[in-house]
C-alpha cells in the first residue's frame, strides 16, 4: 500500500517531514499554514515549491500512471491483466467506467484533475512570488530559483496534458495545430479558462520554458555528474534545455530541438553508461527525476521479486525477447540482462528492476539518451543521424557490427521506435513516441493489439465537459487575487 508522507493543498498548504538528500526539502511546518502566512517567509516559499515536486509522486501522475502505469499499459508493455478483464485491449475503453479492470476513464479523469491541481498550486506560488518575493526572498539566487522552477514545472505538467489530450502526429498534420484540446492555466483562481489550440498550448509551454531558463541561467555551469545537492531531483537549468528539446521535437522544429539537445549533451556533465549493475534506471544519466520516499515499499504492489508474479507488472519472457530483440537470457543489450530484469524461469515471466533495485529512490522523467534520439531524428545528414542512435546502442553493449542505418526516413523511425521501447521501458515514454509519429497497427511485441488513432487521443473528462469553458461562454471570473484556498475547476 502506498504510504502518503504529506498533505498538499486543498484549503491550505501543509508539507510534513520528508527524508531528503538536500536541504531544500527540509521544511517541516507542524500545522496547516494559510497561504497568506506561508508566503511571508523564505522557508514558506521553499515549502510550497517542495510540495509541487512531492505531490507529483502520487500514483495519479508520475508515481504510477504517467510513468510505468497507464502509459506503459497503453503501449502493451505488460502481460499481467488486472482483475475483471480478459483482454489487454480493454485498456482503450475511454468512454465508460469499468470497475475491477483497467477503468481507464477514471484513471484519465484523475490524471487531469491532479495535473491541474498541481498547476494551480504552481500558479499560486508564482502570484505570491509577484507580491512578496522582493521583500521576503532577499537572496537573489533563491528568488530566481523559485520562480524559474515553478515556471518550468507549469510547462512540464501542461506538456504531458497536451501529449494525452492533444492531437496525434502534431508535426506531420497541419490540421492538428488548430485542434482545441486543453486550457493553459496561468492563474490560480476559479475562473473558467478556454480550451486552446494545440499550437497555442505549445507556444505557451515554450514561453514558460524560455522564461524559466532565463531565471535559472545562474546554474548554466552546473555539472550534474559531480553535483551533490540533488539538482537532478529538481528542474535544473539542463532539464529546462532538455524539455525545450523534447517540446521542439514534438512540434517538428528540428533545428531548435537539435540545438537544445546538443546543449544538454555538451554542458550537463553527464555521459552515457555502459553498465547497469545495481542501478537499472541508470541514475548517472538522470537529467531530471522525482524523489519518492520509501519508493520500494510504495511500489511493491506493482514491482516485487518472488515466487509469484500474479499481482505484479510482469511480462512474459517471450514478450521481453520481442521488445529487446533477444533470445532467452543471452543478449548483448544490457537493458535486457539480469541486472535490468528479474526472470522467473519457472513461470516464464520477468519483471523490471527499475523500481526494485533503485537505491536512490528516483522516478526517472528525463534521461540523457533521449537527447541523442532527438538529435538522430533532427539531423539532416543521415550518417550523422545514425551516429547518434548507434552511440547509445554501442554503450548499451550492442556491437558496432549491428549498427543501424538511417539511410531513409522510414529506417530512421523504425530504428528509433525500437530504441524508445527498449530504453524507456517502465518510464511511460514509448506511448508518446508512437502518438507523436502517428504509428498505428500491430505492435511487434503484442500481435493481438491493433492500435488505431482513437486509442491515442483522450476524451475530455466529464467534469470538464459539464463545468468547463465552452465556446459561447460570455462570462469570466477575472479575479487576479492570489488564493489562500485552492480548489480549482478547470
């Protein structure tokens, strides 16, 4: 069972004691603190910022469903079926509640609500920053850090909402840009906000990231490879560049995507790993991830080794072999070796060790190899494009004799398709890759699944349809007063 270690905003902000490797989380208000009091001290601002990261580890979002949970179920990464269903295709039932099975409609509604609640809290922090920071935050670096990280988080959260509720193949379909999909909330009040077009959402995300980058530019020289302050657990300068690379790649702006990906590779201080012993998430490649208190215990309902795997997120060894293009336990690719998966040969099942052998208690959200894949996709020179993807493959133990070609766009996307499903197994990124490239049909590792476009576009939650902004709404709550209470309706 998940052990909740904190309470986050409903009427007040409260963050309880949390173990951490860095001082920024060591703020421990003993009681609920109204926002108008919380934001009168530096520790109050830090507490509110810490709360944004902590609440993101809830299972509604990155503590499960926006990482190893729903996103990887949608990509058919697991052979384990939940109670109450006999088909993996039932995960694509978005239109009605399905008790005792995937209940994807309910899960999506929870993701929507949780993301926008965290966004509302980020907006409230930013509004109080506008009011009080000049007086309360006398240290320039602290003042810049709090605003920069809050802006980056707002952009990050909106981007995953766009990836879910936005159009398929944004960069390859001109009509996709004009699709109305989600609100981009920059206020912390109860006002209804319009559903923006995908292009407008992208523009807002990029603007927030650019502003965040300016505020965080003081740590441009940060070396994540030698950092001891836990900056990879927060939205640091290099993570902002990595997000810009990810967003520009999504938007099909290849030059900008490549520029930011190169910045990350050249400046962040990290290098690709060639071994994963006792570190299956490759934490030394981490650009940004979330700390989860007692991660192994919290996720033991989903990942745990033992004689029986019937209640875990397991896959058949035959599925593992198809995903990683290997035969049995013999493989050059370290991402499929015993240090990456626990194999139960008797049951012919396997389970990822990313959330079992994870001593750093990190949920990975952005890792270095993605920057090489973005460069592979963006590079016009096909030989150089192949060099980027093969650099990762070689580091993973695959011999140069098996280097892939990017001689055609089809070969390039085919190679990237295979690498995304291997590299980001259990991290929720593969489904987004398929959607971004408009890839439908049968998955290599799941022959019974026939993906169609409707599987990739999430319908608006009932509450948004019933209570949210509509095209002919003439009234708007234009309150700009920062809230002492947040129960956002979006």
